[in-house]
C-alpha cells in the first residue's frame, strides 16, 4: 500500500485563517509512504505539523526520512528549521536536491537559520541531517524508483516522480507550461500514466495573463497536460495565497468541467487529506 498525505498545499506564503481552513494555509509539503520508505516532498511550513505527528507516531524510536527538495524558494524550505525529527540524534534525515545541492542547498538551508533570522544553526541540529547532491535524474530510495525532470520555473527547479509497488506519483509543485513544444512533450512523457499527478495550478486564465513568465501554472493548461499524459487523478496544487476556499472551489469546478467526458478525475489538494493507492 502507498499513501500520499498533504501537509502543505499553499504557494508563496502561508495563509492561515478562517477563509483558507478547508484547503489549508501551510506551504508545500507532501508525505509519501511506500515500500518501507518515508519520503517527504519539499519542506514548506507543512513540514512542521508532519514532524510533530512523526514524533508522536514513533514515540522515541528512530525515524529515517528522505526529503526531496524541488528548489530552494522560501515556500519550499521555510519549514525545515521547525522540523522536530531533525532535533533528535537517533533520527536520520537525508536531504536530496540537484545542481550544487551539497553546497548550494546546504548553504541555503543553513542561511535561513543564521542569526539574526533564527536562534539555532543548522549545524546545531542534533539529528543526522545529510545533504546530498543528485547527479542522476533516475535514482532509488530503497525499493522506490525515483526520477526527476527540470521544470519551467525561475532558477533551478525540478519535479519528481515516485514509482512504487502500488502506483506512480508525479509531483511538480512549481511549473509554467512552456511555449517550447519539445519541452511540453518532455513534461507529458514525464507524467505519462501517473496514478496521482500533483501539479502547480495557481492561476485561472485571467490571472495567468498578468503573470506570464512567473513560473506558475494556469488551470486550463494543467488539465490539458494531464489529459495528454493520461494521468488518472489530478490534484490542483500550490494554491495562490490570495485564493480563499470559495475561489479554490470555483477553480476546481472549472477544471472538472474541462475534464468532463474524459477518464481524468480532478481534485484540489487539501491539507490533511490522505490518498491511498491499494
């Protein structure tokens, strides 16, 4: 059995409050449990409640976690200083990223914990935090086959695909469809047949016109690419900080209308929701 749990679904900045309580206000963090592995996708503010839950669940037993970072924009790393398992010496947190991760990712994670920003330095975390740079776009996490692909987002950013014994999860939290047909074809190939596709769907069409080049997705484009890739379940992700629950509802209804008559099932990622792949 493979499970996928959303701990943070918001983009850019946390948005707590009554208007976002249903879909959630924490920034990007998704937990995947498969084939004996605990894999965490990104370390936005959602990683804090995940850490608290892991500490309760394991109750002092060692925890081994693999954390995959898509890129180092703040909404994907800002929760890491508050990740409780990193403060226990018996735990091991393996942090993986691309292109300069050993120095670039390490220095970025350490930088946000330097004084005067934070009282505890990365080097003072008692947990075994191991930062590794990936050089291959295909790798394994235990028995889980993982792959990565570059995405269209400012700076160095990737999406991940996890192939588990129960199905495939594709996670592309920050991506804007390109004008390059070849690039879009590569994206379709990367997500092809995914059982669960979690992808940046921040804007509607009107909003997108004012944000072209910002590196985020338009719902209409996302539905089309999911259909082209024959994904089974699409989860709209990286909800805009200006969108309340009602606005996300409207975008979801629009996306479902676009997918009507196709096998594609469309959902909006909801903080606290667990997906099970039997």
